[in-house]
C-alpha cells in the first residue's frame, strides 16, 4: 500500500494542501519539514529552494500536469506548476528539466497564481 502524506503550503495571500506519495524524495523532504523559503515564479510555476539534496529518480519527468508537486534535483527546489512556463509548447506544464514527481496539489492549482515572486513560503505537515 502506498503511504500518502498531506502537506500544507502557505504564503501571505493563501495556502493549499498537497498529497505526497511515498517516494525517496518525499521522505527526504518530509524530514526537512517545516521549511520556510522564498518563492520564485517562472511563467505559471512557483518554485523555491528546500535545502534538501536528492538524486533524480527513475520516472523523473519534464512535462507534467498542472498541480503536480515536483522536485527539481538540479536546484534542490520544489516546483509547483499550474500552467505554461516560458519553455512550454502550447498549454503544457514544462519544467526547467526532469523533476522527481512527488504528488499532487489538492483542489485548484490555480491558487498558486496568487504567489508573488519573493513571497515567503512555508511547507509543513498538514494537520489531520
């Protein structure tokens, strides 16, 4: 059975929860929680440094669905795409490079559009 971990991501103008699958990257991230970082935006993607360093997993992907919780191993960053990025072709969510897929945002990923570049962003276990 796959263990899933509810995680809360918050910033000054909003918050959402995400469900992370039981992957090596999600486990490493979980050990680092709670974490506070500075949000960066890149097209319709929010990303931020985690201070967690992991290897690229088999199954890492560059094109993902909106609302995918991804980990960019080249930048030790969580990547939260909700629409096209500057390198997307059409409406796809194309990440900066292959990323480990950790899970999905619960609800509408377009809430991420309220994150501003430079916002403080916090990731912590969600309350049950």
